[in-house]
C-alpha cells in the first residue's frame, strides 16, 4: 500500500491528511494547532507508514520544510486558491441537507474548519486524482489553544 501525508500549512493551525493512494481514500484528516503538528505526524507514523509528504507552498511553507525534514521525503506543491476551493470540495464530499440544496454553494459556509479539506484539494490538484473521504463530515479537529 502507498500512503502519503498532505499538509495545508499555516502559522497557527495546519490541515493534515493521510491518504491511501491506490485505494483512493482518505484514511484520516485533522486540523491541528501548529504546536502539535509534529506530534500528530509522529503518532500517525508510528501506526501507519507513509511514503511522502506533500506540503503546500503557501503560508509558512519554508518553516514547515525545515521542521519536517527527516520524517519522510517532502514534495512542495502549489496551493494557490485551495482554501477557497475547499468549501466547494466539502460540499461535493458531503452534500448539504435538503433545505440548503437550493442555495448556490458559494453562499453556504460549512460549520467546520476546512484546512484538512484544503490539504485534500492541494493533493488532488497535484496528483490529478480525486479521493473519497468515507465516513462522517465531522473530521477530527485538534486545536490546542
């Protein structure tokens, strides 16, 4: 199996995503405070081997490249526009309820933080492949405040 980690980096929080490439599914997705990103990645690494890290080239990317060195090979990928497109991708994965379906997707704001979905968008853009995210839309959000 080939697993990869995608990261939407930020100054205060990051979106983390663990994906099984061959099966085309998201295994786990989280939004974590920047202070616990490395701990979360090491926890995943101890349970699930991954081959590569795909890191967005936006906010604080160079900081994260240094912090992640030695964990796995890193590929820096374009992340321009992923935060905005994450909202649309969220509604593709988890369509809105019947009362909200008639509204344009751009007007509906998901009730959750989208950094993990932004990590999905940057990975899908880079690999030119769509991934399924089975399970609940209430993905884990780990914020240490």
